[in-house]
C-alpha cells in the first residue's frame, strides 16, 4: 500500500491543521459529512489546546475526536 507524501512549507500551523487543510483541498468538490480523528493528548495540556484550537479554525467541519482516554 502506497501512501502519498505531502510536503508543506507552512511552519506556522500544526500538523493537524495542515492535514485538515490538505483534506479540504483534495475533496473540494465533495462536501465532507464527518471526519473521525484518532488522536491522543498524551496527558499534555498544550497538545489538547492545540487540537481544540484547530477545531475552532474549521467550524464548517463535523470533526469527532477519539482519543486513548475518551
């Protein structure tokens, strides 16, 4: 199974934000119904806040976070 590598030059965004931006670009003509994100906060408050911040950047998407704790 080959997975394409996507290189982005933007260092001002998190990997999660870049992933959502790339996903939106690739399916531009098809509205996304729901996105499931399997993630972990790793017990770190800064990582949790970063993920929540990304959710606020994309209010048009129905994103469900599934972590190792919840």
